């Protein structure tokens, strides 16, 4: 050890103690080990790529046997591949240990000392890496010389191959933003860096779901019986031979994800913009939500769940106007309360939350969708309306500014919660009359807008003012109101903008430089509820939507893609268990956006950026496909099939369905976000589906319901109380002896399913799987599926929910 190196160690010992100095030594040893591992791994990969067998894995025979050379070579190559896998795993463990050691030192050393220490260790690691690399090069070239392969020489001065592993020194993740008080270990950060939409390779093949969806598709398409049976046999054959794909998470990542799921002190959620993953303290998240709900001008807490009341009012409206307005809306039989959650705005001070209300399956959701479709033609008929970024670019490409003009962006503050509902309804009513459309839609719209409520932390809040957040009709109404607002504002403006375009609540305007503040004051004077903020061009640039508008020296305008400073360039990870078409769609959409938004001056740079982003996300750049002008063969219109994606299994089934002109859409398996604690308030047993009630004797009752499972379980309880022997198989079972107690407090959800046919088939499959006391076997499952059903092993479902233990005690007291 050199004198300088000893002095540095003594310095750390004197300042931080011997234990800290030993931790630094430990980190140095780990980095040295990493340098050796990387060069060793690169050596082995080069040998594999050029069909060379290193001495460490070469297998020889003591006796020359006919054909032995080929067998030994193949065995040696397999051993080489195994050696590469082992080296990769060891390198991962070393990297994990380095990350952990770096975090420990960062918490001990000062910022300056930590940076100085890491820089010194990185320099030493690089020196070690170069020395080891030179040795491996000599060894490789010697091996190459002794073989018949004269290609692929590895020189010292040749840049690293694309297959070579490089040294990645410790750095902070840009896609994982930890604003909590907790320290995340390296494995946790690594798994979160994959993104919350990362689909995990399934641990079991969902035979039940595949069979249900195939049967549903075949029956809906009304195929001939012989064709249906042939397809069942083909699909059954694929399922019987199916194998699970390789896992796309390491053991350490799986453990980290499991530990993260068990934690209640932190909340993991997606950032409002930029696709970052944010880690917050749960207490901090709850406090910020409560601050949003404390605004008494917008929200009011209520003591009772208003879901059933609103559902009844919605049903009454549909019955009243269904004939005249031809409303064909099927309301959910198990309506859910709209649920509030927040997305952190990491680009703003103190990281406020953007409130989001999930309205799916709420009492008015389907009706609001229908009204939105009807009212949609009433918007977008003004010159200021902008449909999307592509239309905006086409509008500005020929614009020429003058020297005394400025680009300005005006943005409405909290538009949806500030919209005056009565004014909105009146404006829509006027538009309906002007377009000879039934005025009754204004009555239905009023119901959709004024019944806004939400659920958070098992408390119900009604929205006092503003349009219902998350409702499908709210953006349409907001557009119509803003068209009326800007019409009044522009007619009475002290100065008229030369160029004015708006997308919902965001406006791009060209104004004289000295009139921007005057125009802002005018906009804010129209309605006290609708207040604007202003952003002026800076450094000759201004952003609008995802377009960056650039003023050139001659005052013409250029345009390119705009990204916020918090944008992470994270998209769907290429290792995610998505169908290849879904993975390639990422690149296609990014290239399409680049060509649609960028001018010729900025297009090449944007395309290069997109290619780099795709590489960073383990995605391939899509091939340029030439359009085929051949006429496509006319096919019968078929109902598509929706299957869970399992690589090597359901994609083969897709080819079978294609023979009958049936398209297949693939949905990815469980994503990381679905394995983490939900930020939405969860109410158990609120879905339709298939359920199981266990008896103490070991048998179970399997049932299905189109309403909520909670409602159906309560009906079973009522049957027990009223002793309905002929109606209830559950009550009849309890009468067969003193040893039968139904565990109503622990119903199990076997499958969530709103569709009738898949639900009936799933019930029949579950009846076959579990020992039961059902009176009937349910739906007649075709015999072609029997060999597949034998592969399914019944297992205890963890998706249980506890109800108040009233009926269990009732049964015990009655039989006791």
C-alpha cells in the first residue's frame, strides 16, 4: 500500500473511526471484485459469440470415440452458457452489495467527503478494470490463435463490444423519486425502476380464465358446432403442452417487491407527469389528501353512502327517457362509489397532489358516457378549438411573428372544480336548441354533473360546486363552457390577439409585448370562478401541450417535442411480460409523434433521441413497414377474443382463432402497481363474480352472482335465519348434522367477473375443482376441456374478506 493511500485511510480513521474506515475498505474490495467479474464475463461472452471454448469449461475424453468430439463440444458450450449465467448472477450480487455499502457511507460521511471518497474508489476500480481487461485480451487472443477461428480478434484499442458489460458506478435513480423519510435498498430501487406498469411473468398458467374467454368468444360468434369442437380440441392441446415462461424478476427483486407490499408506512404511486415512480410517507400522503378535502367550498362530508340513492335516480331517468331519446344504457348491477386518490406533482414546490376520481362502475358512469357521445358534436366548432398537438402544429407552421409580439400561454386554475354548473347546463341547453336536439339531454346532464361524490378513507364526500371529476362528460362540458367563455372574452377584449388557440384549459396566444398583462386582467374579470395564470416565452421558446415552439432569428416559428424537466424518458420496459405488439407500439407512437410534431430542422435530433430512449428501455426500434396496396381478403366480422398474455401459450391460441377470422387481444398479467398496496379506498366483496363459502366439515359452497358478492352473502344469511330449506342449499347442508357451521365471516372471492357466460363457466370449473355440497354442477363444460381441468390443482385462495361474524355465531347457537 502506498504512503498516500495509508495517509488517506488514517485521515478517515481519525475523523470517522475505524469502523467507517473498514466500511470504505469493504467498498473498495467490492468494486475490485466487480472489475474482475466484468472482465471475466466479457471474456466468456466473446468466447461464446465466436464459438471458442475456454480451458475452464473444456471437456475432454480419455478415449477417442466416434462422434465424441461433437458431443463434448456441445456439452462444453452448454457449460460455458451456464458459467456466463453464474457470472451474471454473481455480478448482480456484487452490484447490490456496492449499492448498499454506498448508501451506508452516504449517511455517515459529509457530502464533500463522500463525493471525494467515491471518486477515488471509482478511479481505482477503473485502473483495476483496465489491468484485468488487458490480461483477458491476451488470454482470448491466445485461445483464438490456437483455434481454427481466425476472426473476431480482440485488440486493446478496439472499443468495447455491444455485448460487453461496462462498469456502472453508483448513481441516484432519476425514475424513482423517494421523498419519504425511509431509505430504500438497491433491490427495491431496481424493481421500482422497471416502472409500475411492468408486467410480471405469471407463476401459473390461468387455465380457467383462458377456457372461459375462449368459450365466450366461440358462443358469441355463433360458429358451427363442428368448428367450435375442432377449435376447442386445438386449444386444449396447446394448454396441455404449455410451459411457464422464464421469470423476468430476479429472486432479490421478487423479495424486495414482497417486502414493499407488506409495508404500510410508505406509499408508492405514479408521478403526475414524467412517468416517475414516487415513494411517499403514507402519513404525508394522507395529510395532503385531507388538505384537499378540507376546502368547504368544494367538498362536504356526508354520513351515509349515497350510491344506492343515486343509482335509483339514474334508473328512473333512463326509464323515463329511454323511448324518446333511445337510451340503451345498462347500469352496473353492483355499482361502486367513485374513489379519490392523488398523483404527486414532483415538478412543484412541496409536491402537492393532483386529485383524481375513479368513476368506473359508479352509478352515473355509463349514462355519462352516453351523454358525452351525444354532446360531443356540440364542441369544436370554433376557430380557437385545437383537437391535438398535430392540428396545433399545422396551424402554426406558417406563422411569422413581428419584433414587438410575444408568445403567451394562459392556463385556467382548477378548471373542473371551478366551473359554474348552472351556467354549464344553460349553455348546453342553448346549444341543443340551436342544433335541433332534444332538450331533455340537459336534464340528464344536470343529473350527471350534480351527483358528484367520492369515497376516501371510508368517508363519503359530495362535491359542492364544479363538475364531477372523473366523469366522462365533464371534459365535453368544460370545452363547451370555455368556448362560450372565450367568445365573450374576445368580443370585449381591449386588444384582440392575432392568434388564439385553446386545448381545454390551456391557451396559446400571440399578443403585443406590452399588452400581455392587460389581456390577463381582462380574462380574470369575466368570471370570478375562472382565473388564469400566464406564462411568457423565455429564451425565444414556449411550450404548449407537448410542443416546444421556438422563435427563430427571422421571427418565424420552429417546433419540436417538449418534455418537462421532470420527464424520466421511462416507458414500458422491454422485459415486461407484454405481447410483442404492445412493446413495439411504444416505439411506433414515439416515432409517429416525432414526425408529426418536429419540423425538418429538429426531426433528426428527435429521432436519435427516441432511438436512445428505446435502447434505455430495452425496446427495439420498430421496422419501417411499407404499405401494401393489395386488397385484403374480405372476412366475416367476428367478435374478438380477449386473453391473458402468457408467452408461448396464448399467442399460439391466437393463431388458432385467426383461422376462424377471430382477432385476439392480449391483456398483460399482474403488474407491479397491482402488487403494491392500492392508493384507492378498498371495500371488500363489492364485485360480481364467483365465490366460495367454507363449512367446518371440509366441504364448500360455490356460487356466482351478477350483483356484489357482499349482497349475495347477505342473502345466504337471510336464508339461514328464515330456515328456507327448499331455496337454500347452504341451509339444507347445515341440517344434515351438528358438525356443519358455515364460515360466513370469511367468504372467498375465486374470480371477479361481470360478464354472464364467463361467470357461469367459471362457476362450473370451480365446482369441479373443490369438494362441495352444491345441488347442481352448473354450466355444462364441454368434454374437450376435461384433460386441461385435470391439470388445475385447487389451492387456498388468499383473496378473502371478513364480514361481521354474526351468522357464524347464529349457526353455532342454533345447533348448540
